[in-house]
C-alpha cells in the first residue's frame, strides 16, 4: 500500500465534499422552486452525475494500492473528465432548448428557474471533474 501525505487525502476529501455540497444545493434549488417536471437534458445530466459517482466510488476503492492500480485509476479519472465534457454540451443544448420554448411565450421566470437548475447540475459534474483531477494527481505523484 502506498503512503499518502495528509495533503493528498485532504484535497481528495475536499473535492468529494464539494460534490456532495453541490448535489445538496441542486436538490434545494429544485425543491425551492417546486420543479417536478424535468427536461430530457436535465435527466441526462443527472444520469451523468450518477455515472460519475459510480466511477468515483470505484476509484476510491482502488486508491489504497495506487501503484498496482495506476492505469485503471487514470482510466477512471479520464472517464469522469469525459463525462464532465459531455455534461457541458448537454447543458448548452438543454438551456438553448428551454430558452427557445419559453422565450416566445414570455415565461421568463420559468427560463430563469430552469437555467439555474442546469447551471447547478453542471456545477455538480464540474466538481466530479475536480475529484478526477485529484485522483489523477495522486496517481502521478505515487507512481
């Protein structure tokens, strides 16, 4: 088992805590505005978040043996980063679609609420990207 310094552990835990905080902020935002119907792109971004969480869980379970799992950990970090990029694209498409549906009807408040939800979902995925960067950094430092 590789030995990690406290900084490695602290940075990874902080990045994972930031993910959880952003998930909670997103849930509060949805509840605050009473949103019960979600755009397809919102659901797709939520699926990306679940995939990122599963990849993170797998990576964390392997990090104790970073040297023997370096390749797999790097692959997992890369997959999380790829999901982050895909979520950015989904965000843009979803926001554009919501605007195009709402703007002609002058339902500006609905647009504002849904754009906030999209931004918050994107922030969750971005935080997973930060976790991936921490994992990759640990791999690079310890291999």
